[in-house]
C-alpha cells in the first residue's frame, strides 16, 4: 500500500540513523580533549546551531564515496523525521554530558534553550504527521513510518535518562518526553476532529438531517478504519496494536456523537435509523467487514449506546410501530371493502378472480419483521407479539366484514365473485402463518389460524351452498321405492346438475377450487347417507336388500367417476357408501348392530 519493501526500508532507515549519529559525533569529536570543558565549551553552541541552521558538516577526504550527511532541518524538509530526531538525541547526549564542566552556566542554558526549540520544531512535525495518519497513502506513508520510529527512539532515550536519574539524580528538563502517552492523546484528538468535520457525502441527500449526520459518521468510521488496516498498520510495530487502538477511538467518538443526538428526542423514522446503526449496520457492515474483522476485536468494543438509552429507544420504536402496523393493515382491507360495497367485480388474473388484500397485508408484516430484526434487540420478542396481535385483530375484522357482506348478499350482485376472490386470500394467509420462518410464538400463530379457519369456513360454506342447495330437491327421491324400482336416472340427474355448478366455480384459484370440490363431494356423500338412515323404504326380502345394496354401489360408482374427473383428493369418501351397502345385505341382527357401530366409529361426520 505505498510502502517500501521491508529490507530496502530498514536498510535505508538504519543508514539514515547511523549518518545522523555519526554526524553528531564528528562535530563533537572536533573538540580536543582539553577543550571539552572550560572555555572551549563555548564552541558547543555553534556546533548545535550548525545542525539547526544548515551548517554543512565537515567531510573527511577519505569518505568521498560515503552518503553525504544532511542537517537537522534538511532531514525535516525531506520528511525523514526519525533521522532528524536521532540527530537531536545525539546532540542532547553530548550536550548533557559536557554541561557539568562548563564554566559559563549562562552559555550552557542558552545552548539548552536552542536544543529545546529544535525539539519543539521536531515535535510539531512529528505529531502533525501522526495525526494525519489515516489521510496518508503511497509515498507519504514513509513519513508516517519515520515518525513512528522517532517515537520508539524517544522512548528509548526516556528510558536511559530515567536510569541516569536513578544513578546521579540528574535528567534533562524536557525528559521524559513520554511520546507513547502523547501518541494516544494525539490520535484521540485527530479522530474526534475527523468525526466532527465531516464533509457532505453522496447518497444522503434524501435523508433527514439526523439520518444524514449518522450516515456520514458511519461512512467516515468505515472508510478510516479501512485506511488504518490497509495503510497505517504497516507503519507501526505489531506491539502497538494500532488497528484496535484506532477502532476503539472511532467507537468512542461515534458513540459520543450518537448520545448527543438521542438527547434531543427522535421521531419514529430517525429512531429506527439510529437503532439500525447500533444493532445492525455498525456491527455487520463495519466491524464484520471482511477486511476489518480479522484485524479488529469488535466484541471488545461493546455497544454504541448505553443499555438504558437503547431500551428507551426500542420501547419508543415498538409503541410507535404498533399503531402504524394496525393502520397499514386496516388500510389494506379497507380499500378492498370499499370496492365491494360499490358493487365492483374483482379483477381477474390468469382467468381467476383476484384480490390484493393478502399480498398487501403480508408484505406489510414481512417489512415490519425485517426492520425489527435490524433495529431491535431486547424488545424484538415483544415486537413479534405486536405483529401477530395486529394480524389476529385484522383477521377478526376481515371475517366479520365477509359475514356481513354475505348476510346482505341480496343487495350485492357481486357477492359470489367477491367471495371467490377472497378465498385465495385465506390460502395465502394460511401459507404464510404456517410456513414462515419468522420467530412468532406458536400460541400467537394458533390464535391467528383459528380465526382464519372461521373465515375460510364462512366463505366456503357460502360457495358450497350455491352449488349444493339446487341439488336438495333431487335428494328427496333417493332411497325411496320409486328410486329402487324406477328406471329414472335419479343419480344421473343429480350429478349432471352438480357438474353444471362445478363449472361455474372454475374462476376460483385451483387450490381453492379443490377445497370447494372437497366440500361438495362430502356434502353429496353425507346427504346420501342421511337418506339411507331415514329409512324411507321397507325391504321385505333378502332380494330387495341385495337390490338396494347394488343400487347404492352403482350410484357410488357414478359419484366417484364425477369427482375423480375433477381430481377430488377425498378418496376415503369412495368407501363410505359401499360399506353401508354391505350392512344392508346382512341378515343377522347382531351383525347389523356391530357393523353399524363400526360405520359410526369410522365415519363420525357422516350420519
């Protein structure tokens, strides 16, 4: 990421540091042993200033091939901060070593002041570079790496000075410099400044002002942490754990800004957006980013907001969303009901009557659940109850509306078409409730399904009556002497009329058509069985019993053929009448009682 290969960089850095140290030694070696104290000490100031004022160092004749040493200021100008720092450290060591022998204390103090000023210049360059770390790239990263090496050098010098202090009680007034501690302070201020001075970003124009602020801060955190991992990390020794240092600082700064936002009170949308960042976007889009997750210990950072603040925001969200969800669902049904009442025939889609109620309601619920997963933690379970309660309440109103509509069917010429359209809504609701992976409580789902069963029964009973009631007059002829002895095709007439009505319901969705067909199939068998139980015919001989049993089996065959043709799945109904016929053929009274009891046990709904 713009850094030099390790071997080349280390070699150059070592050479630079060595040059800086050698240059300091050369200048001080020019002082003869006898002049290293006393009056000759006056020349030390000139030597120090030679470093800071670009006085060219001496070049020995036999070193023409060696790299030319640079001055302190030249090193700074070239952004070679570690070499500049090493020069100051070397001069500091020499100056402090000879300071005790100086006869002119005033001169010594001036020399110290000169060095102190040089350190101030150096420090400004050092910390400016450190603070700008996340903004650097390419060749600029060499400057950052050099600044970090300077911190290491300063820490080592602090250690030596403190050891010297323990031995003789002396230490330079600017020591220890404690650059590692200062590093933490500089980085903290730099991060805080970046989080406060964020420019406008693309993609946030349509958001509210609060959402824009949160979005910009979140984007800044992500981009800066990626720069830390991609660029800054390589400039620091591993022991600094710089990625986690930056992550913690950005976490604290982001958290601080979010706390301020919550203090002013939030509208519903802003509240949801903020919770989304706390529970979802910050965790998943930033801390679990593929390039950040392996470098940053996200779990150690904790939550962006205190627990009590989150709980308050979540409670606000649930309370507000509850009323909104009820409004959404009520509107979804209300719009359709208005059309029914105005006599509008439901639209057809692919040849089937169609209604949007279930689609609109389920989409609203799915959207509410999806958002709740993103913005809630402790209150998520409560939100799931709220959603199911709202759905149950809606289904109860929906059922009551259909019941009232059917009661006034004489006023509504579109009644049959409306009910046909709404039966598929019931199917969609049932599929969603039974098959959804959303974490609703089983008890809540059962309550909704119970209401839905009543709604389905209301609709299918109305449609089944439309098919079955016209058949009732023909049932009266069944199981009579006329039926048994006449050649009139009684069952053929019944089934012909039944098939005619079956065709009229082909505009039901296939699954709903099958449900209605099942009910009609059951009604035909049940009605036939009731006619047998009423004993409207007296059988005086075994031959008559056999004839009646055969007649029943023949009718059953015709019924089976019709409903099989329309793919009825109620195969068990094909066996009811033949078993009744077998009982009719029995002669033994005890066997008749036994077999009748068995029939009642096996088919309790058909009596």
